[in-house]
C-alpha cells in the first residue's frame, strides 16, 4: 500500500498502535502500525462511510472507533453521528447518537 498514491487524513494512537484514516482513490481505509511488532494492517471502512471529510477516528471504551456524520438533523445546531468500533478484523456499528 505504500507504493500507491494515497492521502493521509486523521489519526489516533492506542495501546502502541497508530491508526490513520487514508483515502486510496474511492476507498477509505484505516491503516494501522503496531509499534511493538512493526506490522502494518489495513481495515477497509464500512460501505456506509462514503467520504472522509465528516469522518473522525478516536478511542471509545478501550476500542478504536470511527465517528461519521453526514446526516442533516431536524433540530438546528445538532448533528447525528454513526459510531463504528473495530472488533477483530472488521467494524461493528453501534447505535447512532445526536450531539449538539
């Protein structure tokens, strides 16, 4: 993956592993680098995540998570977010939530 053209976006660090949101053409992925083993791994983002500009990566309850907001919400000044957590080799969607 290092030989392809890609753009780096947001990142987080958890338990010795760096996680970076990257865009490779139309594909949005999270690349991880384990500082203990020196290994890279790619986790393709869920299909519901269609663009990166409303996408954040962070840690939630000791799990790497993606927060994605691209929904208009009926109350002004509030946003609706999808929450995905990394479990094993894939993403699990948790309940969406509203945030002011």
